[in-house]
């Protein structure tokens, strides 16, 4: 996992419409959550070559007991494909399913990730030791792991191809700089990214069909 010495880059918010399921508890059955979500998208004709798989972490194992860690399995969707009554009825049969626009609370701090998660228990198998959000109050959860595809299509490990943390506004309305960020990512530029993200911020925690 990235540490404070990694090279972080400030990037604008990247609003991504997704269908997601919450996984809470032991990592031993996290793949079951992905199976339910992936099967649903295929059954409803919503999966395709551009579908992105993202894991959203609200807690890491060093902050909560293992059986209380909150994690969302997310697969991207085209909002236009949801404007169909038959699709909605199919989606509503899955309890806990939510439609959200994730990665809209920007700007974000991005780094190319070098870690992977074990399919059997969600534990990190490569890269640095798992840590919670850095102590910098301007950087924290939610944290986003981008995978090459749904973990159900992978064997043994789930590589994380990109890793994001949310950058929060500073007292002056701008965003605090991230240690190790590119010189081009100045506080002023980060503030402009934050202003742009407000206009595009769309996030719903309503259940599907409501």
C-alpha cells in the first residue's frame, strides 16, 4: 500500500456511476459479494468490455475489528442502460444493492498501486503493509482500489492497478498539498479541481428503484 513517501498525484474527481453491494465482516467471504454483484450485471445485460471494478474502503483492518470492516464491491454501469423497467425489476430482487456515483468527492490523490489482495481472505499479498488513511487530516477515506476486472474472473490474487484517497478541503477553502505530489499539483491547482468537482458531484445512497 502507498505510504507518505510515495509519489502521489492530485487529480480531479472522476465521477463513476456504479452498482454496489456492501461487504461487512470477515474477508473469508468477500468474494461471495463480488459473485452476487457480477452475476447480477450479466443477467441484466449491464456488463461489457468497459465495465470497471472498484473496491471502496471505509475502514482498514488496523482501525476496526476484522468482522466490522466496511467495503463496497462496485461495478460501473451506464446510467442510460438503467432507464428500463425490466432492468429495474431484475435489480430490485437483490437486497442491499445500491446505485451510486463514486469518486465524485474530489479532488483525489492517486498513485500507481503495487499491492494485491488474496481471493480467499482479502488479505494483502504484495506491496507494503496495509495501513489506514494517512494522518494528514486533508487526506483520507473513502479509499478506492481499481481492479483490472471483477475479482471473480481472477485466480489467487486481485491486483490493484490504481489506488486513490480522497483529498479534503483545507481551512481556507482550498486543498492541503499531499506529501510527494508532483510540483505541478500546486495547492491553487488542487483548489480549482475541488471547485470543478462540486459542479459534477452526484452521489446517491438510495436503494435501486427508489
